C-alpha cells in the first residue's frame, strides 16, 4: 500500500509541475509584458522619449500612415510626433489581447491597441489598430526591432479602412 501512495504522490507532483510550467510565463515573456506596460503608460502620457526607449536604434516599421516604411528611431519619432499632434489634451490608451512568445533572444507578439481623445477641432477622435512586434534581447534588454501596425480594409464597402474594427 505504501508503494501505491508513493506512486500516486509522484504522479500528482508530476502533473502539478507540468501544469505550473505550462501556466507560468517565461522570463522573456514577463520582461516583454513589462516593456509593453511601460509603452502603454508612455503612450497615455504622450511621452515620446519614453516610447522611443522600447525600440532598437535600427527599428523597421510598417505603419498605417505614409510613408510605406520607417527606418530607424529618428524617422519613427517624427511619426509619433505627428500622431500626438492630432490630439489635444489627455488621451486614453488601451492595449488588449497581447500574446507573446519568446525563444532565446528573439520574441514576437501581437495585440489590439485602442486610442481615443479629442482632435484639434474639438471632435472626438478614436481608432483601433492591430500591432505585431518582433523583439530582440540586446545588451540584456528586450527591444522592439520590427513593428507592423495595421487596420482591416472593408472590401465590401469601397475598400475603406475599418478604424474601429471588432472581432
């Protein structure tokens, strides 16, 4: 009977260890989630300097607005300045549906991001975008090395962008 209890306890312990390993985020994932939280706070504060700290100097970006691509932080900084100039006063930023995967010093993630506020004419302005990021651990820090921001296009209604997309 003691051997049966030992075997049962070993099975329970194994299942518990496997379940906790599956449920617990990796160290890289936890660090990237912290990076994304810093980004969310910086976005809501319209703090471009803090935003730029999450990007590698050689960042490559496809954004929803022209030009076709941004190469490097200097070019992407101008994009952020233009975005924030479209809002007067405070803005609300939400980052949802964040999924992250890492393998060694490389990771990727995708999320839904929603921003709302007031434009310079006093009208309410808001949009929802899809963001895919590629991360690399450089000098012990996770940084975004590639970013792709997009919105769905409604082909059934004249090919217009759907700035308030829902699942």
